[in-house]
C-alpha cells in the first residue's frame, strides 16, 4: 500500500528513538483516521509487543485519535517461549484493565503444531519442502478470527502489525515475507502481505506497519526502559526485553519464534533465555529441536514405493518421497515431550517459577486418540513401506532401476545352484 511511502522519504540515515516514534505517529494519523475500526495482530514477541503498547500509550495520551473500536488479536500458537507467554498474559491483564477487547486466537485442535505432527503424523516443517506451520498456526487462525470480527462491524478495518525492517525498510521500500530477517517475528510479514488478500477479508482490510522503520535497539529501548514507566503506560514489557538478552539485544538480534522452531538454524532465543538465571530451569527445552530433527530421519517415516504410482499411470516429481511419521515414533516423541514438560514443571514447582504448558491434557488425549485410530495425512494409508526398506528406484519419468543387491543375490543363487 502507498501508506508507507512517506516514511521512506526520511532517508536511510540512522533514526533516533524520538524520531522513530514521531514517524509512527505520522503514519497512524495519516492512515488511521480513514478507518473506524482498528485491529492489532499481536504475537507476544518483541516487535508486536512494542507496537501494541506504544499505540495504546499514544491513544491514552491523546497523541493519536482513538478509533471507534480497537480489537487486539493475540496469536497464541501454543508454541511460545515461556517468558514471552508469561509477559503476554500480564499485558493482557493490563489491556483488560483499560477496557480493551483482547481476542485469543488459537488454531483448531487438530491443526495445532503438536497435534498435527504427533497425532496426524505430518513431519516437522523444514526450510525446503514442508513449511506448513506459519500459515497453519498463525495466519489461518488470524484470518478466521478477523473474518468473524468483520462480520460484527460496519466499514473497513485497519489491521496494525508489528512488521519491522529497520533501516532496510527505508532502503528497500518493500516488506519481506521471510521469517527471521533482522530478527523479525515469524509470521508478521505474512500478516502484512497475506491477510488483506484473504478470501472473506478482501476489500475490507488494510494493513499498516507503523514500526516498519524501527531499528531493533529502539524496540529494546521501548520495551525495557520506556514502556514500563508509569508515564508511558506502566507495561510489563521489561521481561520481553530481558528474554532477548537485555542490553545485548541489539547484538544478539534474536529471532522471535516458536520453542524449538525446526526452521531456525540455532535455538538463539532459547539460548539467550537460558543464560538468564531465573529461566535456567527451562534447559530441558533444548531437547526439542533435536527431536524434530530425529523425526525427519527415514527410520521414523514411511515412503511411497513408487511402483504403484507407475502402475496407475500417475506422474510425480518424486515418486518415492518420504512421508509421514510412524505411529510408534509418534508415541516415542510424545513420551519424550511429556517427560521434558514434567521435568521442567517439577523444577518450577520447587523454585516457585512459572510452569510450561507445551502439551495440555486435551491435546495429549487428542494425540493419543488420533494415533490409536491410525490417522495418516491425506494420500497415505499406513501400509506404505518404512523409509529404510530398500526399494527398486523409480524415477519421475517412469524408469525403474532395480536394486543392486537383488542382482547380487541372483548371481549368488546361480553360483550355489
Ligand atoms: S517460528 Fe518456526 S515453527 Fe513457529 S511458525 Fe515460525 S517457522 Fe514455524
């Protein structure tokens, strides 16, 4: 949208905090007044938390005009890092004290990250082929919640997101979709790009990223030093900044995402959190990322034999692709995750610290139910071979290369005969 263009005109020079806030005010004044209703997409991460608390403060102090209605949509993926989930719940209380409507947006049970992997057997997402998670646990539920809200309102809605690109926003004049650029939050770019085009929202929803030009040090400064002060709103944001390394936040530039995100090359955010003595008891969470990696290995997965596909005359780019996770591997992973959760919560109880809620009792029951019912993703029925079983190689063009050791066996038989 052209909404952002004036901001870019400020040039690529390093912007100071107050100037950053001033540009934010200008963008909200310019585009907010055209919309009676505002929504704020809030993930609980640093960028969207800074956006949310700053906007409420600007409204409370009369720096920007309040819209007719304001709805905060908190995207609860059930995968949030505990310090962030904890901060989010305090900020939600603070919003409700101000009479602000907060809608908690969660994916339906069978689409949740853990249930989808362990119950349905879909392999954990990776960077190459299966990047299903952002849409499924963040975008689709947000779309559904917005659609429901739009049905209650007349007129258009301005959806405010925490998309932030720092100086590159000024340089590039475009919004990246990528998950971890400049330490941005996973999903935020998608909210900005995908939501306005979504069926059911099209034409009635505009998006604005009023912190697009903020550098990460400004975000930290706001969360840690400004927002917690009474004159800026008395928000519980300091723990978000601390979770991302406090004073070192700028250098660490940690990406905000799910606990044990299989797509991140390192557990940077979690590592930072674990260096804070208060959160050190969460160390067993480090075992999650290797578990996702392990579940992608062939011994835990089925594979299409390829021959059947050939017989049916169908064409596939990879006729022998690896597929879903075996039932027994899913149970193994469930037990390991529950053990991690139990270990942390035992320590939490001893220390009087917050407990983790990775897999709740309803989710555990649903996962077990789906495994017991032998549930497989679409296109799989469970009688495909395990991916470690040697098979004749079937190529996309239909040619077959028989297994080498078949030939060796035949030769061997001949020699003995
Ligand atoms: S943070 Fe990682 S696991 Fe979570 S939605 Fe984004 S890419 Fe997927």
